[in-house]
C-alpha cells in the first residue's frame, strides 16, 4: 500500500485501503483536487488579509502575506 494510503488508513477512523484509494483519487485529481506542491497563492493571501482587516474587531491593517507564512514547512513536506 502506498504511503499516502497508509497515512489515511492509520489516521482516519473507519478508513479502509479501498476507500483510501478512492479518496486519494478525488483529493489528488490533477484538475479538481488539492495542489500536490502545497503552494500558497499570494493573491489569495492578500485577499484573506484584506478581508480580515476590513471585518476584524481589532480594526488593524494586515498586509505582507510573507509575514504570516513559513515556507520551511512546505520545503520539509516536499523533502527539500
């Protein structure tokens, strides 16, 4: 069993190898699934920060997406 399937079976209650295989087919689909390289979208981050700035009770401006991200986790996940 591939590592990704084994992780699902080990960590998700009632997950079977067959269901893990099917789930990964959906989750990692090239067109509609999650991105395999776990890259954050800078424009999306800017949008989130703008919305949080606008609607937060703290009423402070949040900017610079790089200030809120740590790329070391992505690098570790990709084995770099």
